[in-house]
């Protein structure tokens, strides 16, 4: 029986190889991070359909195998090993959660496939005594990181804050691995840019066991007298935070947030008015691909993308297809060179891999970020000015 | 004593089987053995977790603090290597010890709590511990970002003489053996409990503390003993997990999910037995992976249905079902003990594991 | 430490106890009357939140209007779950009940993931969500005030029902003595069915409220569930009235620490569970 299974595995393996290139995807499709995983999956499905409609990869239809990591480290490692040994893939895509990524470091180093990784933004740069993803994997020639690093997010956020001309900023952050180190870095950068930071205050996010009562924290922000509010938290914190700001009649000039995504249909909520936020992709970006991506996405999935993870996944899969086609082979060195030298399409416009602080191949940097403002139910781009669709309006 | 000898011989045979399993997998499946070994390791982790929880449950203490003890083991290892250059293998026994000491402290203040009061108190303890660890100075416990932990195995790749998957196989085999060792330790402790007077004492404490006192059993001492043994194993497990997963963080190390799995698995397999938690872990892990590979979406719905069906159709777990099938026709298992908490499962304890 | 925020902290804490009580009453009924430790209770919140969301998206219903539909829907769901599974484990050990309800929870959570996806949703237009009144320099939120009043009414109503109606007396009878109640001819099974459906209905009310305050997601119930369990246990099993005091204690302590201590909001869960732990341990030693 086992012999038969083994033969079968080998046979399937052979068939997979004969039929062209297969890319293995690791993504959290279930559990607390399912929103991100499903957004990635939707982006991959769209890119896959387009790639194959355009002739596939090396003249054959491209295939992807998506494995659920549940955002759980042990599950993620087993799923990666399945892709490498049972499915025989040579290219890895997807990626989310720093805990899962840290657990995968040893396995990545062992197999050394080409790993193009969206998430795991905790670079470790600037955190003493802790090795982050960029520090551990950035120097590997086969490692390509797509999403900006944490310090690149902070750079964009503080640059926007500085551009508004406010003198002081109250900084609220969720207390786990995402908001904690991020807030320390942000406070430093804000002060470097000449702003004062009268309050840096941690809160318990709804994603990590909190119940969404932020009134005490908001009251402190109001009492701090700061011109603007800057918060770092998760998408599920948006509704309680913005509504309680109004309830407590807290009235800063700007309410600026940097969650990894925004809740669906929040645009239509009255609480959204004048709220600003950091985002990677919006359909009203000035480049042509932004709109075509939206239309194709709606045609396939029936609704607009919920967050920019779909756009990053789409960009990631297309970069693989374009690079392998440019290399004309699946040979690892040739594909690495093609990924390294190529310029790729994305809903955010053209992009390429370039060095960051440590990493050899960093895809999007701080230039990916835009700040939008909810103005009468529409997400207008207000920063950077070159892409702005409307001027920034004060909340007061 | 004959029963004990038989069980220990069976344990030794089981250990030998575990030692050779990786090689067998490799012979049969070749490179695919790498991922099968990882899946088997995940099942071993679940088995150790479940068996250690079951030992505590034998005294009637329904703990929701298991994540506190795996977490304590994990953080012991992480802090040890963050602050000192201790030998690589020192952290694991130390993790077990720290967890055991913690359990002694928790156990002695919760002695008079029963049922759900005990459960919620232990859950609250875990949540407080998680928050406290996160609040410790970053230089010690790493704060919210956590701490990196060195790997136990880092086999080197020798180009030309081996393939890359063989390196992964060697690493996975190393971890598999360590977890197998942990499981054997847990099984031996469990068997020693089940084959000594402790078993009757534990059962007496669980079913009726007053009666236990009359029988000459000291309930407090029994409960603490179970707490310490159970948490020692959980601490060892958490310590090895920290090495294998490469980092610890408060949210990951003290996850409610760990606690829930520790309790669900032995119920599924058969409570108050040695075999039940192991069987439960193997079957549950197998079912989840099979469902995952069969259905692209919603596979966890199937997993939930399996759990629901299991309790409806085999109220005494896999072990209960097996012994019922073996004994079919006999009258001994047909009577259900109603009312008293733990009643039906007590009957399961009568079955040899 | 800024004492000028103290009045606001006290008011916010008192009002926040309303939501805690609201999410706890249904669970108290399940544990107190039926004696079932329902691990799927948090998923009832989640279903309630998503149903309110769906009624808003499909028909533009305000959540207050949705309550009239969501509550009975949850009662029906609760009744179906009771009839198809819970009924068979009433006399089983509580661990069996935990595994069963944990399985039900997984099914509900992943069904929601299939239907609504994992991304947080928004009940976009809730006119009173951001509403606050200033009274003597202290802000009183419409939603916290509303949930406070609703939960007081629910607790009072439930207490009255248990004390003064035939159904309530039957519930207390079976809660105190399962076998005895069966002997005097009460239809125990039917009493349990009604109690469990009622428990789900109450969870539905809490769920709608959670859906208003937060974004409905498949895991939205989790944060409240652990706390609801702890509050029910702090109040004492079967003590419906005690829920008010228990919820008030922890909510007030949370609000004070969150306000008066730097980074205090991040300590909320620690404060909450530390109180639970200390009180339970202290009470168990005092009794002895």
C-alpha cells in the first residue's frame, strides 16, 4: 500500500513537472488572520487567470498550490515542506505573520528555493537584541521581500505627519509585536522631524483579546493637547476607535491611522469623515493599472478588494511569471537574475526589487505608501502631493 | 506489578517503534518523508500536551492553564539563551523545572477550587502571566516583539554527497526523536501512576474528596503531585517548541488555543488513560490534515463535525469505543453512570490503557 | 497620573459594565440552569453580529430594528443545536460538553468564514454609534448608556422570570435537582430546550451590540467570551443578580487602571483576570 502511494507521489510529481511551472503559496486562509490570507488568495487567482490568458509561463499554463498556514508556526513549516518535497515546487510565494516567518527561517535555508515573501514586516532593524526577518533572511540571494519593512512604513507615516505642519502628535499604539516596536520608532522619527510627542500610549487591540473600549486612551490623547492623533493598530480597531473619538468630542486636526487594512464598507460610515490612513493601493491612484486591476478584480470576485494585500499578491505572482519568462528557463540563478533586474507590473504602478538596509531584494519601499482621507464617503488620496486627488482637510 | 511490567515492556516497544519510524518513512516515501515527519512531529506535540493534561485531570482538576506551563517552559529557554551562553541542551530540563515550580505555586492556592471555578481561576492565571511577561523589561523578556531561540539541530549540507531534502530530513528526525523522548517520559510517568496506588488515590480525589480523606488519601498532596508532574512535562514540551519554532512571543507562547487543544484531545481519545490522549492526538491530527488536503475551503467545518459526532457516538472517546467493541456482548460497559461529573468517563478509567 | 480624568474614568467604567453584563447573562443561564459549559457561546455573539450586519446590508435595517429579528433567529439556532446535539450530553461529564460545544464553535466560525469572509465588516450607518452627551464635563456615550440600560432590564427581567413565573420555577427546580425535577413530572427536556434557546437569544442581543461597536469578523466573539465566562463565575453559578455587581467591579477597575496608569489600556486584561483570580482564590479559602 505504502509502495503504491510512494509510486503515486512520484508519478504526480513527474506529471506536475511535465506540465510546466508550479508556484507554491503559503497563506493564512483560516483563523484570526483569515482576512489577509483570503485577500492574498483573491489577488493570486486574478493574476493566475491573467497570466494564463496571456500565454502562461514558458509556453505552459502556470499552476499555483495554496497551502493554509492558519498563521500558526508549526502548521506553516509542515505546509512549506509539503510544497518542497511532495509537490516539488521551486518557487514560493505568499507569506504573512512574523511568527510563522521566524519558524520558517531554518527550513528556507535548508531548501533554498526562491522565496518571494509578502508579509513578515518585522525587520528587526532598530530593535536591540532581537533578530527580525530582514536581519535573518535579507542577505540571502534567493530571498525576495515584497511588502515594505516596518521602518519604511514608519518613514512614510512620519513624513506625512510632518507635511501637515502640525506641531505636536499624540501617538496611540496597540501593545503587541506590531504596534509596540513601531511606536518607539515613530516617536523618534516624529521628534527628529521637529514635532513634539506629548503622549505615547499603548492600548489592547480587539485582535489580541481586547473588547474595543478605547475611551480611557482617547481621553488621555485629548488631555495631551496634541494637534494630531496618530494611531497604530489593526483593522478591527478602526470602528471602535473612530466612533469613540466622536463620542468623547475629541477634536484633533487630523486623525491618522496605520492599520494593515481597513474594514469593508467603512467608507460609508459617518465616523469615517476626515479620517486619514496609510494604504498601499487605491483604485484612484494616478497610474492606469490601478483602475484596470479594480475592474478585473470586480469582474472576477464580484466586489472591490478589501485591502491592499490582494494588490501585493497580484504583483508578486506577475513578477514571478514575467521573470521566469524573461529568463526563459526555471534555472534558479537565471530566475534570480531576472527578478533582480526586471521591472514588474502592479496595481500601484511599475516596481522592482532593490536593496534596503540589509536586504538584497526589497520590493516595495516607503514610496508605495499613500495617505487617503475619507471625504464624503470617498477615499481621496491626499499624500504624497504628486498623487493627490484632493487637498487634505482639517477635521476641525 | 505484573501489569506494570507489561505496560513498561509495551512502552519500550513503542519507543523502539518511534526510533525507527523516521527511517521507515524515508525508505517508503523518499523526499516526501520530510513533510510526513513534520506532520508526525506535530501529532507528537499534541500527544505530549494531551497526556500531560490528562494526568492532572485524573485528580478532577480541569485546568485551563496548560498554556501557562508550556509558555513558562518556552520563555525559560528563550530568556536563558538571551542572557547567558548556557549549553544548548540545558534549557529544556530547566523549562520543565520552572513550569513545575510555577504549578506548585498555582496548585497550592487553588486547592479549594472545584469544577468551573478552578477552570476559570487557572485561565485567569494564564492571562495574567501572559500580560506580566510582556511587561517585563525588554532586555530580559523581549517585550512584545519576543525573543529569538537557537535551533537544536542544524545539520550541514554537503554539496555533491547529499540532496537538500536530506538535510531537512535529518533536522526533522532530530526533533522527532526529542519529542518522542518527551512522549516516552510522559508515558512512563502516566503508567507509573496508573499501575500504582496513585491511580486509586487520584480517582478517589476526583470522585469524592471526603471519601478520599476517609480512605487515608491526602487530597491536597495528590492534587499537587498531579499538578507538578503534569506541568513538568508541559514545561519540557514548551521548551522544545521554542527551539523548534525559533522564537517566542507572549501571544504565541501563552495562546488559549494551546489550552483548548490540551483538553479537547484527551476527551476525544479517552480520558484518564495513557493510550487515549496519544490515540486522540494521532487521529485528530490525521483527520485535520486529511480534510485539509481534500477540501480547498471550509475544511475546518468537517473537523468540527468530527468533534461533535465523536462525542455523540463515542462518549468515552476512542479508547472507550475500542474497549466496547472488544467487550461487545458483555454487560459491564452498558450501564452509564449518570449525574455526577466525570461519571461516565470514570467508567472509561476502568478500561486498561 | 492625571486626576482630572477621574470622573470620566468612573462614568466610563460604570457604563462599560453594561456591555459586560449583557454578554454574560445568556452564558449565566446556560451554565446556571442547564449546567452546560458552552464553548460555542462566543460564536453566538459572532452570528448575532453578522446577522445584524446582513440585515443592514440587505434591507438597510438599523441594528435596533434588527434586534427583533436576530434575537428570535438565535433562539431558533440555539433550539436546533440543543435538539440535534446538546440534548444527548446533558448527563455526560462536563468535559464531554466542552468538546461538543467546542466542535460546534469551530463549525459556526468556519461557516461564517465561508459566507462572509475573513475581512472585518462594518454596519456602516448607525446614527447613535458616535453619539455622546456632555454632562458636567463628563461624556456619556449613547451606546454604552443604551447597553447599560438594556442589560439592567434584561437582568431584572430574567431574575423576575426565574423567581415568579412557572417556567422560571421549573428552571430553578431542574437547576437544583435534575433527577428530582424529573420525578415530580416536570418536562425537564423541554425546560432545558427553552433555557438554551433563551441563552442563545440573549447572546444574539449581545452580538448585535458587539456588531455595532466593532467590526463583525468570524473571530469577533473571542475577546468577550473568556471575559463573560469569568464574570459568570465571579458572580457565582446560578446567581443572575450577581452579574451586575461582578460586571461593575471588573469594568470599573479596568477603566480606572486604563485611565490612571501610563499605558494602562494595555493592562486591561491583566487587571480583569487578576481580580477574577484573586477573588476566586480568596473566596475558596474564606469558605473553608
